[in-house]
């Protein structure tokens, strides 16, 4: 049985939310405020469990989530549902959406091209996109969507968001 420490959870969370970046042990350690040795040990454990993959490019070793692993995909869904800045939004009003992710200021709703949601939430910017539009914008590293992904929490459709990230990674 796999058990994760808070630091291991933080590394997985960071890798999932920053999938567009090439992340080394040092860059992960610096961003999270961990020691490089600690991150090295975490990544080696996660690599042994097939949750992360290290890829050598030139002289660098870059790490990313192994979305081909069911365990890694489930862990990605869990970390996406977690955020310290989670806004309290009633999801009943947009249950027909494929997925929704929110940070403190914005709500991204992913729908099919036929569904129109007329929502207004005071103090929140509502962004409605199709799955293909989200994939395209994330591949282009759209700052607004990347910001929501990095800081937000998935309110519904965790598996759909994991699928979107997995699909986006094919472009990197």
C-alpha cells in the first residue's frame, strides 16, 4: 500500500499543476522551499512506484507525472481537487458541465459546444470553454488558464481535468 507524506503530496501537486515546465530536482526544491536532497529522495520513491518519470535531455534530468499509471492519474485527480484558496461555490448550478475549476477570482467551466450556462457569481469571473479550447490554451501556456490551474481546485470533473492535462502533455 502506498502512503504519502505531506512533502510527497506537495511534489506531486507541483508536478501536476506545472506540467508545462521542465522541472529538475533543483527547480522543484527551489519552488517548494525543500532541500534538493529531500526532493531527490521523494522523486526516487515516486519513480520506483511508477508515479513519476525522469527523462534525460542533454545534461538535465526532468521529472513529470506518469499519467499512464492508474495510481498516478488518481493521485493527480486528488491533488487537483485540493487547494488552500478553494472558493465555496455551489456546483449544482453547473452540474451539466464536464468539469469546473476555481481559484479565488475565477471559475473555469468546461462544457461541450452545445451547452450554454448562464451563470453569475458576484466577485468571480466566469470563463466557459470547450475541452478542445482548454487544451489549445494550455498548450499555448495561456496565463489566465495556467493561473487557475496552478492555484485553483477542481470542483467537479477531476478525471476530465486529468485527461485534459494528459492530452496537453502530448504536445510537450
